[in-house]
């Protein structure tokens, strides 16, 4: 960016406003003078270059593509430059220079010296593999050795392993002496160093960064975290966009207020809270958690796993427990399954749920509803009689009256009905279970829909189902008809959330693009969500995956792939995603939002709402030439659409007007007039809106509305109605 220096003259621009403009433009004030000089690098919009070889093939090509992908999913927008241009390119305004090995190998001594000169002056550099540049940095390499396990010194919980056991020339000793070892072999040999040279930092990988995938997770998947945390290359825009599951059993010792603050920092907008702890003694404090969430501008959904009602319900009612084919109580994995075919059981469970739903929930997520239990063990079918359900007295009687035989005969080796000999009989039982599951699910969703309407609730009702597209037999094994689920979604306006089967979790991230395309084709323009299970899933022999669980670039690519077609993405779970990943993911969520500076104007193209964030940002802005009230010190909320932003350096008139500080969903428009604020938004559930002052009057689409404002999130939070609306608020004096 070229920002000319200029002098300040009395009467032209007040000094305080000039200083604000200086900070915004990336200028520095020389102490004791009235002159502004251009800084070499813009901290608001890091300029990132990647030196590119257009003719490379094979591993070198995948390696440089991996760098490019990892930068993109971090929320950075790298510019590709020919490697040969580094000999003449002015790097004084560059924040980060990435030189993949294929380009670094071609650098002569003069070009390497030139890069090092800019490095000493504050440039940040990333490169990999032996090269003249590494040699000039003082890094020497020893002989090659086979590497399988890699120790990541930056994030101990994530063990890295390279199943292809490549031969790698590790760093000889720890050189230069001032370098910090970030990764090492199991024998302690350095594999990656953070090298400080003058005012600059170099991140140097001894082997190729990722010659396997082209996506950045085959060797060192945590590069996005390193860019943000170690190199302090901060993308300019973040987004609060994630849904996440929360099981209180994993966070029993953490107070709700602290949890809400963590989730806000991590860009979580909606938390799906396991509701079965209502049966614990003492019960989880759902009311306190929902209060803390709303005060932080986050929504809370009740997460149900029926027919697992809760362990306490199971303990209290042994007479209503589901039975497997061995006539044992059906305890499968973490599920304690109840017999919802029993009217007394369904009535008692519904009564307890109605009581729980008196709390201030924003939505209900009916997840993996299946009389079989939606877990892997159920997919074993009749081959695992302990996990094959549907054998309570009521279920057997209902089946016998319809098909003329007791389904227990399917597991009697001496019977002609034995399942291995009577595939037609087994097929009848499969159909019976699907019909039963459809009926019970419809009954439950109809009840929830009735509660939502009769109580004037603002719930979003969600149905989370396992996708059976790769394995159609899963419909029989899990007793879940996808066509019936889609019919329910269309009939009642529920939101569908799809989850891929565990057998698919070993696949690369682009599986979510294919999954999303399938359901976009089915649902048309209707919103839907994709659930990503962040759990250990990769086996030791999967060559292209460096970690058992998705982290870093792989996790960001999963998010990117899922969001191509799905309206929203949900993580299972907030506690299983590693904290270093949560720290950079808000930037990944905003990676589709484009923003650049043209002179002193920011040009934005935002397909979804984002937040332009930097502590040095001034509090007042113009959007498309008009005063923009969705801003404050250090941040600007970016509404959907194409816009221009400019700091508002006009002297303020009177006290600070009412401002929009935060919004949980899509901001479409915002304007102020006097003491009132008009906000256009769109939200699938209630919309958490944070105002700079408590409102004295609220109207939605011209109709007065009584909403209590909660103090929190740096202001006053109101929960506005779901849907697409215009809300007008007036501030108290």
C-alpha cells in the first residue's frame, strides 16, 4: 500500500483526528515532530505473498499448493508472485512472505541476501526444505533419517505421526542458537524452527511442508495456528458463525459465565446443550447457563437424544427400558434407551421435557432420533444381538399382530425364522422398526411444534439425522427413513441438520462439499446445516493425515467444505476441538469475506456478516458514505453485501448515539436517526442484539414489542424475534 507522508497544519485537520487517521492508515508519528511517515507494513491488512513456480510438478507442486490452501483457510488472502520476481520485488510493505522449497531452491545468493535484508527490517518469512535461503539463515541439515512420530512443542495434546515414514534431513543441532524449536522427531531432532533475525521472524520447516495433499494437513497441520499465534499475522476479519454441541459432563467444574465468555471468544453463536443432565442430582444449572449465554449474545438450544431420555430416567423406570434381541436392557455406548412405544413412557418423558422447556431456550435439536440408538454398534445389525433393539413386550406384540410371528424367532437358531435363513422375515422386522420410528418421531415433533406455537415461543426446531447416502442399508439398521425425515422438514418447516456416518470420517474434507451438494439438490433453497464430528478417526496407516483427529488446516478445510452448500455448520463438540484451533477458527469462518484498502477507503464484499476487528480502529465510521452505527472502538460490523467503509473523522455532535455492538445472525442494514436505531436482520431463531445503551422502546416491523434487555456483552442485549425483520429501538435517556 502506498500511503504518502504529509504535514499537519493548524486549521486544516484537528490533531486528535489526524492521529486517528494516522493509526487507521498505518502511519507512525515521529515523536517531537508534526510529520507523519508511512510505516512499511499495514497491521490492519497484512499483505501476504507466496513465491510461485508455474512449471513444477509432483511433490513440489503439492507442497506449494498446500501453503496456498493453509493461508486461505486461515482467513488470509495471499497474492501469488513468480519466484523469479523476488530479485526485484519491493518487500517493504509485505507482512508475510512464503517461499515454498521449489522456489527457494532457485534463489541465488543475491536474491537470498535481499530477502534477508527485508527480514531483518521486520518481514515475516515461511519456507521449507534445504535451500540457499536456509543456508543464509544459518540453518544446517544433517543426514536423512526416517520419521514416524513428531513432537509438536506448540500444542502438546495433538500427536503428529507420518505413516509413510519419510526420510527427512533434520536440522543439525539447534542452529542458529537463538532459534525456538517448534517441532522435533521422537529423538529430539529439530524439524521446524522459529528464527528471529533483526526485527523479523522466520518459520523454517526442515522437510517439505506438505508434499502429500495440496491442502496443508499432511505434515504440519497446525500452520494456521502458528501464523496467528507465533508470527502474529492476524487476518482483518472474524466471524461468529459456529454452532457447537456441549455436554455438561465434560465441563462440570467450569461456571456458566466462564463458559459463555470462552465460547464468545471462539466465534460460537449457538450452543446445543445436552438436556439429559436434567435428571442428574443435582441437575445441571440450565437456567444459569442460558442466562450467561444470552448476556454474551449467544443462543442456547436443548439437545435431545431420544429415546435416551437421561440416565436418571432410566434408573427411575426400569419397567420402560428398551430391550435387545437377548431380552436385555438396551444400554448401547453412552445411550440408555427407553421404550417410547410404551404410551406411559412417552407420556412421562414428554411431561418431563415440557417442564425443562419452560427455561429460556432458543431452539430444540432432536438429534439422531432412532429406536435403535444412532451409534456405530447399531450398524452391526442382527450380527450383534446385544445392540439389535425392538424386543420389548409391546414391540413384539405390535409386530406379531401385524406380521403373525414373534420377532424373537429371528434369533432362534432352531427356528425356520432364524434371520440368516429367513431374509424375508428379517426384512419385515426392518420395515416394522422403520414404520415405528417414523410414527414416534412424528409424534414427538408434532408435540414440540404445538408447544412452540401455543406458547408463542421463538424456537428453531431442528432434526439432526445420520446421512445414509453412502450406505443405503443404514436406513434399515438405524430404522430411520430419510424420505420421511425430509417430509417432516417440509411439512413443519423444521431445519434439517445432516451428519455423516462414522465410516466417512476417515475421508478428506471435500466429502462435506459432496454431502452438501446432495442435500442442496433435495432441499432447494431451504436452509440446512452440516454437523462435523471432531473426534479421533484417522488410523495409523492413513498416509495423508498427520493427526488422529482433525486439527488446524484439516479442520478449517472441513468447515470450508461444509459451508459451500450448507447454510450453517455445527461442531461436535466445543470441548473436543482443541483450544488453539478455536483461537484461529473465527478468522476461518470469515474467509469468504473480501476486504481491501483503496487509498483510505476499505472496499468490502461480504456474502455473510463479519466483524472488521483491530484494537487501533476508530469508533466512528461511514458505510457507503453514511454514518454507520454498527461500530465501536476497535471493531466494525460488516453487513451482508458490497460496501465501502471510511473512518468518520467529523467532530461528534453531543453524546454518543445509540450503537449496535454485536448481532448473533445476519445483519442486512442499520441506520440511526436521533435517539433511535433501525436494524434489519435475518435469523433462524431469536436474534441476540447487543446495544450500547438499554432501550426504552422497541418496535418490530412497526409493532411495539416488550422485550427485557439484559446487561452484558459490553452493553444491553435483547432477544429479537426469529425470521427476517426490521427492529427499531430507542434509547433511554
